[in-house]
């Protein structure tokens, strides 16, 4: 039957805009702890989700969706929550050395919007809250992390525990361009304050530092000062790593928003996804100087937890 009236008009209307639709899936996993390369500062990583809704233009983890035969841009629209994450973790922790460092959120954000609904990160923290004598860190851009301060306080009493909040810039306009759906920088700074007030060791990483966009000394200095004032103890910056899957999103973004930088970036990343030694050395010296200015340190802060065990650890382990 031919459409008439408003039905016909509707069917012929040109599309003005299509709203993003995010789809959530549950994916089975063989394991939840992933072993890192020996050069990394931690031995194991945990990423409760595959894909990340924050959609940062520079995100290096987009390649993980290519493993599933998906386009790099689907990384932010198809989010996979790992099934039985807490159950797997309990089993796998029993098999690894207690001294091994474990970092949560190295590839995708553990406090992205999916976490509000599926709670995989909280379930993992509940497991760690029954552990003793481990070294555990979390990396996130999200102020949702403050929801779990209760669990983090328990973990930090019996394990060396720290949080790294990523803030690339204090400029809200620039942050919106670079990280379209990540929380506003002020919300992240507020999360730093709340974690610090709760006695949690917290630091800020301005990563990735982007040449010509976020790497000038004045911006990094302003950021480090604001972080120190909010209670951060650490500050560490590394340069942008741009593998081919990330370049597919980042270069069109540069062409749109920073056309004057396109040629420079093409030269910088012509031979490798990593920047050369010269740039790295200059940036490292700049960040070190800023850190010293504000009494900040790099890396994870070691401290002796209230309840601490070493060799006799097994006696205290609660694998409930
Ligand atoms: S928050 Fe991290 S994982 Fe998520 S899109 Fe941004 S860079 Fe990628």
C-alpha cells in the first residue's frame, strides 16, 4: 500500500542526524589476568571490558576490536563486558606470585559508562578486598571511580594500592575534542580530591602527551599544579603512541581540528608508532622539572599497609 500524508512525508524526509547507538554484549573469557611484557612496571593487567565508550581520538586500544574482525571505529559503539570476571580472578590469583603487580584498566577504561550497569570492575575490587599483600593499581579517566571508595579503602589497608587518573588537559573545549565522551577535566580533578581525602594514594597521568597539542610547558605545569592542589602524589607523562588502527581515527581528526599539525605528525609517525628518542628525552626532562617544582613523584607510591603480610601470606588469604 502506498504511503500517504504524514507517513509519506516521514518516509521521504532527509536524515539530519543519526544518534549514536551503543550496544552492550557479554563475552566469555578464558582468563581475566593478562601477562605483560617483562619491561612493564606491572606483571599482570585486568581489563573488565573490551571496547570503550569514551571514544578518545588517540586511543591505542582500538586494535583490540580488529582482533574480532571489527572496524576500529566500532571500538566505541560495541562494548563487551567480560563474563564471570570475579570468578575467574579468584581462581587465577591463587596461581600467581603475590608480589606481582596488577594494573586494572590498561587497555580500556574500567569506569566507562558500561560499569554503571554491569559492575564488572566493582566485582573485581570485591575480590581484591579479600586479598592481602598484593600490589594493585587502577587507571581511569572517570569520576565514577569514587563510587568504589569504600572497597578501595579496604584494599589499601592490606595491599599496596594506588589510583592513576588520566587528565590530558584542563581545557574543557580541548578535552571535549580529544575525548568526546569522557568526564569533564574538573570532574576528574574532583575525583582526585575525593580519593586523596579518603586516604587513597592517587596520582595523575597527562597521557598521552600530544606534540603541539598538550605538550607545552605552561599547560603541563598548570595541570601538575592543579593535581598537586587536589591531593595527587604522582605525575608522569609519556608521549602519544600511534599504531595504524589509532591513526585511522586520529589523522582524520587532526585534518578536521588541527590541519596545521598534519604534516608534522605524518613525519613524526612515518616510520614507527613510537616517537623518536629526541622528542622523548625533551618531554621526559620537561615533566621531571615540573614534577620537582610541585614535589610530585613518578610511578607507584610504595607504603606499608596497616595489615601487611609477606611470606606467611597464604595464612591470611581469603578466597571466599
Ligand atoms: S578512555 Fe582510554 S580506553 Fe577509553 S577510549 Fe579513551 S584512551 Fe581508549
